[in-house]
C-alpha cells in the first residue's frame, strides 16, 4: 500500500512531456526506486517519443541514424516498467534497443535483407527474454520448444536436447511433451548416446498422457537398446510390439524389420537377419539398394565368416553413401578382403580410398597386402599399434561393432607389446564390442586378463568398474558388487 500510495503521489506531481503537435505524451512514475512509464502516442515520430522518454529517465539516446526510415508509432502504455515500455515502443517501429542504466542505444531489428542466422539470433533473444520475465506463462512451453528448434537449425543438437528436456521437466502436462521427448531421443541417437536415448524412449513409452507415439517410442527404444549392447531385450520389445501395436503402414513395417535385423546380427543370428532384410526391402522405395539395408547385409555377411562376400557387401555399401560412412565402408571392405586372402582386392580398395582422399582408412590393410605379395619395400614399417587401436575405436564409434571387434581381437593377441595405457583402452573397447555382441562372459574374461597384467592399481580399478557396469546392465547385481571389490 505504501508503494502504491507513493506511486500515485509521484504521478500527481511528475512533469508531463508532450509533443508540440500533441501527438504524444510521456510521463514517469517511480515505485520502490524503479521507473515506470506511461506513454500515449498516435502516429507519432518514434525518435521524438524516445527522446522524450530518454529525457524523463535522464538517459542518453543514441543510434537513431536511420530514424527517418522508421514508421510512426501508435502506442498506449500505462505504468509499465521503463525498459519493457521502451522495447514495446521500438518494437512497433521495427527497432530494438540495447539498454544500460545511463543510455538507450537504438538499432535496427534486422538488416534490410536479414540472413537466416540473424533472424534466428533475434528470435532466440526474444524468446529468452520472454521466458525470463514470464516463466510460468501458459505459452512458456511453446517458447522453450521454439528455442530447441533454433538450436536444431544451427546443428547444435546437445543444446536442443537441453531445451527439450527442460520443457519436459518444467511443463510435464504440456501437449508438447511427447514431441519434445521424441526429438530429444532422436538427437541423443544421432550423437551416439545410446543408453541415454534408450532411457528417453522408455520414458516416452511409459508416459501417462495421451500421445500418438506409443509404437514409435518402442521401435526407437529397441534400436537404441541394440546399439547399447542389449539386443536380446530389443528383440523382446519388438516381439511385444507386433502383439500390442500391429501395423499395416509400409514405412513403419520397414523400420521395424530394419531394427530387428540389426538386433539379430548383434545376437549372432545373421541368417534370420538376412531374412528380415529381404522383407524390409519390399517396404522401401529403393528396395535392397537402400544404404541401411546394404550396411546391415554387410554386417550379417561378416558375422557368418564369409569374408570375401563381406568385402563385396561393404564395397556396395560404400558406393551408396558418402563422407565418413563411405570411409567406414571402405575400411571394413579392406579388412575383410585381407581376412579372405584377397590381397589384390585389398590394393584395389585402397586405390579407391586414396582417390576419395580416405587412404588413411585402408593404409594398414594395404601395407599388409603388399607384404604378403612380396611387394613391400625394405623401408616399409609395420602399422603402429596406436594407429590400429585408434582406428578400431573409430569403427566402434561409427556403429561398426563387428568390424571393430575383429580389429581388436587381432590386437588382443599381441597385447603384451602394448603399453599400459594402450592395454586399458584395448580392454575397454574390446569388452564393449564383445558385450554388445552378446558375449558378456568373454568380455569379462578380457577385462580380467588385462587387469591382471597392469602395474597401476588405479588402472586396474578402472577395468573393474567397467566390468561392474556390464553386470549391472544385465541385472547381475551380485557380480557387479564383486567386480567393484576387484574380484572378477
């Protein structure tokens, strides 16, 4: 009451600033030390109105170089916070301000021909400002969703995930929550954060509010679980999906079959995986030449141990894709060619990779092929273990689990030649690929064997923790506790 009374008293005695032609009036009141503006303007020059505002507030006004191009303003503002009122006045003329305690600097809202990035920058500022002032407003979730979309446009997926997850946390009853969870989960998938993506889609599948994504959530969940090393659980979800959410939609049928095929590959059932791929080809516009089908067929063939056919399959995949995917396909093709004893084929693949500027991906296989053919020069040196380890880790990061596992297996046989840091990296990467292929016991054996060869207690503990996490994911909690105690 005291503040209100004070405001009324100041309003009665405050001077009134009016335009000479009577087009605008400005006066200032103060409450609790904060200035409030009352502005009435009808088709008034925006510069004149702002100069009156600046004068009343005791601030310097700058930046009106283009004032002649600004349209006149018509505003009616009644005792609003001064900074808010200034933004309203300028916004009605297509302008904005940079405000300090002593100045008002006016700038164009955009350039005459704004770039896409500039428009998004301005939109982001506006949304953030609105959320800061009105965090509980009914349209706050829509503003948070828009901020996520702006980050998507910039390619900043981690930032987009933050906004979507914040929306879900702050506004769980919003109609935007299901879509936000779908997008967050898919961005996590794109970033290779499979476990986090699986959790997000599991939360979506269990969401209480009505939404159209029940089947999609379970398909995406199965895909993420497969890539996180839990392919058996993924197959169980896919089987349940056919019972409770059957579909006749061609695109969805094809997607389910592709997810199933990858899960079957990872559980060591390549023939069943190929049958699923044959069915999936009937639901895609490009048939069996779709890149995902070619990739999964190559993986399936590799699991059967038919290395020559696998090399050809990976070459077909490399032809259908570009960039890092082509590089990964050529690397896999070269490795299988070497395993098949086709040294000339490996040199052909390396030549192709060299022409594409991807020669590093196949250089070690080409070097081995030349050695076998008696073509290696005396100065040729073997590929360093560090390079082979890094490339195997790269294959795993790209989702080429089978190929990474084979490369790491060869290194594991020569582990005594590695230093301790390399042995730890080998143990972690090799164990992960084995666990993702369903061989948890083999994975634990690898961790146990390499842990026993390490001098550093801290590095041994690191491997024990990895083993515990693997047991925990399988629900084997007693064994996880034993691993944490250093007993494998």
